[in-house]
C-alpha cells in the first residue's frame, strides 16, 4: 500500500461543467472556496 501523501488544493477540483462559460466556472470555483473555508479548511 502506498502511504505517500501530497497536498491537493480544493481549487484544483474546481467544477467545470459542460455548457458553463468562464464567468460561471469562476463563480462556481469561488463558491466552492467559500464553502470550504466555512468548513474550516485552510489554504497554505
């Protein structure tokens, strides 16, 4: 089993949906970042 850990930013997982324009994709990414901060995740 590989136990190596690596950091992944939640913004690396930004939702990009079919049919979204760039404005909608940025809005979704911003909402995701705000929600994760509310849950206590921090960026480093």
